[in-house]
């Protein structure tokens, strides 16, 4: 019997993956642990090794397909077995006919990234269950298992609005329900006559549909939304829909820290480390989070609990040619400045070369984006859900300020903190930023905290 290769659960809360590239072809001989396919899962690309040695009989999914975890993606005939023993391959959960020329696989709901997907088990069970060989009747807009096709954000929005997703007409490929479809359905329901009670206001205007201006059809280029850009788009929508994002801004005098870094740079370089400002900022943030723990929390939507975290894992936004990724530096409070500087550089290089592992991008408790490294003066960062906040670090500039009644030139920098107002009050956020500023303006204070 051929062996099924299943898409593994590569990290907590990851419930689907996009097939980016097959590294082997049908009929190829494969060694155990040989990489066979590249898979994109929530901002990281991984090469999946083969769990068996033998011959690749069939690819059950194609490049560009999005499949749930635990779903079969390939069949391998183990070495030493007769091909005659092979059973017919299981049908791929595909909801569109071949003549339509587009493959659309069932996408389980991803929802709020702070919450374990409530349909993950159901999707996994459905994906691993044998498919009946009899000709199943697949209703338009559903997958082979009868489940309505819908993008994750649309499914969650429908639940929040009390809408049965099965009633929403889908406008996507193969009848897939999109967010715009749910909004349109909600608007239609609002205007429909309600004999008992007036419909609740949804607050969602009809979506603006893009239309190419007449005469410009041959002056546009269209690219499919897939890979890293697709993952970023989903994360940004989740941050917008499922947080109450608020901003507080302050400025910090970096003069003393700039001088300290200049003194320490030669010693760091002697150890092969390029010393940036980020490790010092990380340490100041740790001290701030210890005093204001609400900033180091997440909201567990499914259990309606605020999760206060007594560990400090910092997501660090890194710009790459493919898009923004957020590798995570673990246990920041337990590492010295020199080790943090080394890890910052190593993770940034892995991110830019596309070599981040799943464990490199999970488990953040707070995030930092260093916009100043590319010259920005000010920004309004997007929260990296399920974190409660993200701190934007900006350009250090010589600016005139008043000190002791005199105008002097100091090295000034803006800090912008985006925070989830459901978890953090405005006064608390402002005091947290002031606590960080206290240590950045007088970095020797950090020595008193045994950092």
C-alpha cells in the first residue's frame, strides 16, 4: 500500500499551508528525510522532508494550493513494495472542475491568531478521512466534504454578525465566500424588513470594487496574492479586525546611549558582533514590561481570559525583498547585551535569506519595529496579533531642545507605541513608554537592575 505524506502541524495555531514549490517529480526515487516540497506557513517557508524512502507515486496537491494541516499532499510507494499493491490515490479535496482551470482547496478558518482554530480538529479529521469512490454530489461553493468554502476572515466575521455562512453567496473562485460577500449579505439583511426587531447596525459599508479606468487596460500588471504577501495581508486584516488599535507617542533623548554604544562598539567588534541600539532598547522594554505587565499580555478570545506572560519573547520586524517578517528573540531578559546583538543579526540574516524555521517566528509576547533604520521619523505600527502592543523605534536626529533654560543640540528620537485598548489603558501605555525613556536616557540605571 502506498504511504500518504501529510502536511504536518509545523507550529502552534498554524492550520494551513500554501504549497510553494515541489522539489521532486512523480516517479522520482526519494530517500527518507529528503526535502520534497516547500511550504509557506504564516510568514515562514520550510522544506518538508519525506517520512518514507521509495518512489513518489502522485502529487495530491499542486503549487499554489492552500491545504489544511494533516491533509494528504502526496503518495509514496515504499522501497521493496510491489507497485501492484498500490491502492488508488485518495481524491484531493477539490471544489472546482478541471476544465475551469483553477484549483481551490478547502481552507480552514484561521481567525484570530490568538485563538486556537476551533475547526482545526474538524478540518484535520475531514482531510484524513477516506473519500468515497462513488460520485459525490458537491454543491457549488462547498468542498468535497460538503463544507462551505470561505476565507478565514469571512468565516469569523459571519460568526460575529450572527450570519449562517451557508446562506452567504460566494463571489470567489468556485463560489468561495469572501469578506466582501459577508459584508454585502449583512447590509442586505439590515435593509430587509424585520417584523420583530430592527436589525443591528453592522457598520460595514459595501466594498469598493476595483475597476480599471477605460483606456488603461493594457497598462496594468496583475499578480496573484500568494506566498508571503498573502500571509502578510491576512495578518494585517486580523490585526485590524480583532484589536482596538490606539497610539501613544513620546520622544527620548538618546545622547547618553549613543555615547555608551560608541564606547562599547570596539569591544563588540573584537568578538565579531556588530552592536546596534536594539539590544539596549530590548533591555529597557523588559524593565518597562516588568512594571506594566498588561503590555506583555494577550487576550484568549475562546475562554475570555487575559493571559499575562511572565516571559519576554520579542518579535522583531524585518523588511525583506519578499515582504515583512517577524522573527522572535526568546527570553530577552536572560541574555546579555552582546548575545542579543549577535542574535538580532543572525535572525535578520535568516529572515532575508528565507531560512527562518517555524520556531523562529512563534511565541512573541511583545514586538518592536525599527523604522528608523530606513530613515522614518514617525509611524503608527500595526500590532502583531496576538501581542498586546508593538513599539516603533525611529530615526535618531540632532535637534535643538531646552535643557536647564538653555537651547542645546541633543540626539532625539521618537517612540510610537501601538496598543490594544481592550487590554491596555491609555494612561498605562503612556507611563510604560516613560519608563522605557527613563532607562534609555540614563542607560547606567539598567546596571542597577542586574541586566
